[in-house]
């Protein structure tokens, strides 16, 4: 066949030539991605799964025996790990009167099991039998070896608001025949031979022993055969198929911290049960049987709304169970007081007086709306929002300063997240007030039909912001005062949230962050700069409050100091027993701040997860259910990151790299249908070239119709649904 003009490859049509040119151009953008150190975020990569912590099933077994804690007559202790034969604890009956060759009784047969990671649920022991005298078994639990004794590192009897059915250990009288025992709250005989039930722990100490007060139902000698020990893990089981969002980056330590925070939070997501709450008086008929986010795993097992300001965000970014958050904040709204005040938790029949937590209820409601798009919740509780902001907080506002004042309106006895003895006008309360007012104004705008509320709350936020700067800024230190009265102090909470609420100017932000850094510790930044308010406060670190400072650092563009603070604080906890899970608080010299009482798995300490997703990966919702959003990576020393952010419309998938040889920065995004947002990419200077899908949108100025803009070292471009590649040359 003779080729005619129409089929001659040297005379391709204009359309075909343009198509080939487009293919070559796109290849130039995609090939560097294929050679990058990580797969693209929407390519089905499962490398992130290597970081997942926690059990794969609800039945969990110990992973090792702590041999240096084994005492007395224990036969075949390793049998509990290998499922190879039984472990036997035995102890001879003492003579009457006792006559031991050494003058002291033989050691109590004891074995300590290590589950390898913090776990929570109901311990189970499969007994193969026992001697006929109902020998006693005593169990003690601990999250660390530091507090591993014959008494658990926390029991509800330690808490003045708890109960006293146990002396700090769980007791059981072992029957002669084989028996599967599950640790259940209650007593076998009246008020004798009692156990506490659910526990959060890493280490389990089992002894053949009995309390004298449990006689005659059990005895401290005989023989006990144990076939296996396990745990019925009751918290949320975070497995690869349950993660709807994930994060991974060039720094494996940061990637692991993200998933460690996810596991810490999973440990506090559980069903609300009467006998598993702490304190016992926190049980509420309106919560029983519902999935909730507790504060801590082993104690503080009551959902507090302040904790949800962190832990709910962590939940939304990891698993599709928003009801664990909704059940809590809706229940608190249902218990709103007539004057507009909202209780912090169910404790004391919803009466615990906290000053700041109604503001966290507002913030949590905003987060629920923008992360999940739950308009039904927001419509139902909009009047609750109005009452808390228009009734209660105005009642505790000083008319002269326009600032919240604990000495006004009968609120002098109200506490806060740490039950701090603060009085008068406090920066923290007022900065949080501004943030809540701005969140509420956004809610009013999103819902529509509430324009007057949006305007009023916005104006009030401006008024309070101006008053904070007028009365509470301390020029001598370059930071906000903690309080208008008392010894001069500067607190992490008020200074950090002032940045988040845009109270501080750029120069003030730079100054106050520098001031906070001047008090840095090896294990984080302290929440006070002196000890005037409480002993050891200048050496105490709360991951809860530090999360706000970390956000402030990212927002100010100081990724280096934000990442440094993350690595110091979270790195400290992951390198100290029990590892993996994040503590309620860190105290002097990096210890657990309240000793054995401290929870080593606390939801309010998981802020590293939303911080990495929001600022390193870069995704933040700006409208209900991520209908609108921004993506603005703030890399620091991270050279690439990838991940998925769950939205009601599908996954928002992101991958970026700053280490490609042919480009300064490449960002790939898969945008869910029905959503749109702004993508901001870092540029070396205003003259950098930026392309979207091969089309130039910026080259020192915006291309006509591109919508591109430049500010603070970033070029921002709007994008719609679909796959896009943004390239900085």
C-alpha cells in the first residue's frame, strides 16, 4: 500500500502533533514522581502500614516474661508464651508455728508478663486447676516497670472519687477444676476476694498469694496451674482496613509518631460502661452503651470535652467513627445549664465547674462540622452555641476591660484543664474565647441565615483581641502575661492560643515564640516560666497545651522549631517506658508528672497527628466536610510527604517532594468530587515558575485567568476536583 498524504507520519495533523506535545510535557512532570522515594499518595501504596501499632485481634497475649521479676517456686514460666505446657506456681503450707530455716518465709511465687505495648481491656487467665484449698491469685498492673509493685499503678481506690473494693490489687480464689477467669469488677463473696475489672497496662504481675482479709475463702499457699494468660482488648481496634487516613514522610521517626498517636487515641475509644468509668460517679444513663472518646485508658475514663479538642481531630483523620465524638459533645449540650454554661463531662452529675471547657465545646463543634460535615448536629445544637456565647460568657465579662474575668459573675471557684488556681483576668481564657468566637462566626456563616450572629461574634472577637493586647501584653518579656494580678508569670497556653486566634501581630508572634523557646527542656517546652503558681510548673510539660504551641510555630512559618519541639517531647515519651503511647503529662527531669497516677496513654496528648497532617502534609478544612480546603505544606527538614485525608466526598490524596533534581518542588493531589481548594507551594523567590498540569500559572506574576497569587514565600493556586500536578521550576 502506498501511503497517502493523510497517513504520512511526516505530515501529522495539527491536533495529533499538539496531543504528542502535551504527552511529552506531562511526562516531564510525572516521571520525576515515579522516581521519587515514595509512591504517589493515590497509587495504592501500603508502605505506611508498617507503622501501625496495636493488636490485630481483640485477644492479646503477652510477648515476654520479665525473668528478673520472677520469684519463688515458678515452674515453666515460658510456657505462657510458647503455649507449650503449663506454668505452675506453688507454695508450701507453713507449719504452726512457722519454722523456716532462714527465719523468713519463702518468696511469694510471682511472675511478671510483658505485653510489649500498652493495652486496655479485661485480663483473662485460663487455669488448668489448683490444689483443693482455693489458693489465691493476686494481680497487679502497671504501664511501666518504674511503678511495677504488688499494687497496681492506679486503682480506683486511690481516687477519693473512686470506690474501695480492692486494696490496689485484683484477687481471685482459684477453683480445683479448670476454669477460664475474666477479671470483672466486683467481689466473689460479699466484700471479699474482689477485683477491679478493666485495666490499662503493659505489665501484669501474677502472684500466688492472698489477703488475710479474704480468709477463709482463699489462702496464700497451695498450687495453681496456669495454661494461658490473655487480654480481651475492648478499645477500638485500629487495623489497616480501618484507617481512612494516613501519613508518611521522609523522616521515619515522624511517621511512627503519627501512628503512635493513632494507637494512643485508639486505646481511649471504647464503649461507655458503668463499671469501667473513672471516677465511678461519672456513669451517666445517657451515655451507657455508646461509643465515646475517653480521656485516658487506665484512668480518667470519663469523656471531657477539652480533651476532644485534640483527640477528636485525631479520630477524624484516622478512622470513620465520628459517633465516638458526636456522642460526647451532643450529650454535654443536652446537659447545658439554664444560664448557658456547658458541663465539661458527666462527672458529678454534670456539675464539675470548669471555666474554659464550654469554649472547647464550641471549638469541638466547629471541628466536627468542618471535618465531617455533620450539619444535622450543627443545626440541632445551634441554639446551644448561642446560649453559651450570648448568655454565660457575657455574664463573666468585666465591663471595663471587655475581658473574661473569673472574679465576675460568681465564677471565682471555677477550674480549668489542669485545675490551676488562677483568678481574675487570664490571657488563656480570653485567647480561647476569641478562637471560639471566630469558630462560631464561621459556623453561623456556613449554616446561612445567621448573619447577625456572625457579625456580632466577629466584632466581639475583635474587641476582646484588642483588649488582650492592651492589658496583657508584656513588652519587657515579649510575651503575654498569664494574669493581670499576682506574681508576673507567662504561660504557654495563653501565648500559644493567642497566635492561633490571630490575637498577636507577626512581630508579637515572633517574640512570644522566642520567649517560650528560651525555657525549652530536653523533653518539651514547659507550660509556665516559673513556679509561682505551683511547685515544679516550670519543669512540667503537657502535650495537650504544647499542641497549640506547635501549631503556632507552623502557622508562623517556623517549621524548624515546631519539628524540634515535636522530636523533643514525643521522642522523649516514645523512648521511655512504656514507649509508643503518649503520656498525660511530663514532670521534673522527664518523669511522669503525677507518678504512678499519671496516665501513659492519654487522648489529649495525640496532637502530633493532626499537626503533621495539617502542616507537614498540609491539608486543613475551611468549609463543612472539606467542601473547601487548603493544602499548604510547611516542610522544614522533611523532604517528602504523602498521605490521605478522609472527607465525606472521598479521600483527599496528597504527595509532595522537595528533593527532585528536575524541580524545586512537586505536589500531586487527587481532589474528591464536589470539593475545591487552594494549593500553596513554596517558591525560592517571586520570579519562580509554577505550573499546574503543565500549564504555567505563575512566572513572577499570575497568568491571566489562573487565579494564582503570591504571599510569604508561597504561590497559591485554586484547584477543582480531579488529579493535578503543581510544579515549581
